[in-house]
């Protein structure tokens, strides 16, 4: 277990205070001594017994893996209640495992194009097979046959060198929790529509995605993962002037490197000597 991902002791104290339970009362309910409970809360007990962890997890009705890996103090009351009810969908993305798609008569995946004119309806119709089947489709044999791809238009200049007006070809992400930091993605959101950003995964820490533009003129921001409907990983893009797909991943990685360098420079500039 990585130390930086272990929120067990802090979560125990947070949940006890949230329920307004004294250490004496909680210790009695768990049949612990107060000294033992205090050692657990303060982190003095480095390797708690598994049966103790299970007992505490059951008492607070919070999944044990969540108890260890997620900083519960960063969540709102509504989502704490969802966790207590056993709902981990907004953290893992498992709610989105069923994907509406289209196939050719010989059962090969097609690539649907979500044009500018239908983008507004996508957030409502993304799970509707009838809506998806109404989109223009392409069969691209050069794409891996065992993955699902879709095309979305790029708006604005926040993700240069991918130009405005291009269509990004993206791969469906089934398990959001496995998303690696610094992955360019199309993110389908409940309230912001469709955004194309570089994503940093903060779901386990605080239930957030950190979204960054390649263009430094655009400020990064955090998005609660509960606002996400779908996520698609960047593969390549098409433009109207060039009908061949451009991976341009080297240019994107170069832009990311410059962005990281600017961040480091700002941090060093504002760090007291």
C-alpha cells in the first residue's frame, strides 16, 4: 500500500466527527479500548489488523478500499451518503460500461462522427442506440479492431497544435480509474458539454479530474467526476484540408513538456529562497 494513497487514519477521525461520536463511544461500539482507537486515528498503528479494518468499515458503511484510498473529507455530504449506500459509480465510471454503438453488416465496429450540428444533443442521446445510429459513420480498417472509436470536432484554440475545426478520433475508455495522468481526452460532461483537454486523474484522492489545455492562455480547472458521462482517449485527428489522419502525438507531447516547464518555472519563481 502506497503511503500517499492511505487516508485510513484521517478518514476514521473525519467520519467519527461527522457522526458526532466521541472516541469513548466509538471504542465501546467497536469493542476497542480508547487507546487502541486513538492509535488508529492518529496513524500510530502503522499496520492495523484486517479484522479491525473490516469492523470499522462495516460500522461506517464505507467500502474498505474507498476508506483507504479516497480522502473523504474532500467530498460533499450527498456523495458521502452515496458511498454509504454502496454507490461507487461516480468514482470508478462503472456506470458507463454499456456503450451504444453501430456495426457493419459483417459485425465490424464503425466510427461515428458527432458533428457540430448534433453536439448539443449528444449529452442526452449518448446512451440511446437510435440517436447513435442516426450519426454519420465511417469504417476505418487502420484502427485496432478490438477497440471502440468515435470522432468529435475541436472548438477553439485551447488544444493547439490540434487546430480548430479538426475532428479528433478518440478511443472509448471503459475503466476511468485506470486513466494515466497527462492523457489527452474528449470528456463528455453533464453541464459543460463536450470538452477536449489533457486529463490528470485525481479520482482516488478527491473525486476530481484536473483538466489542462495545451495552450497556456487557457487556465486549467477541476471537474468533479460525478459530472462526467463518457471519456474518450485521443488517437489522431482529421482536417478538411488533409484527408489523412494525423497522430501528431509528438507535437502534443512537446507542448505538454513546455507546459510542465512553465509550471515548474512558476513554482520556482514563487518559492521563497
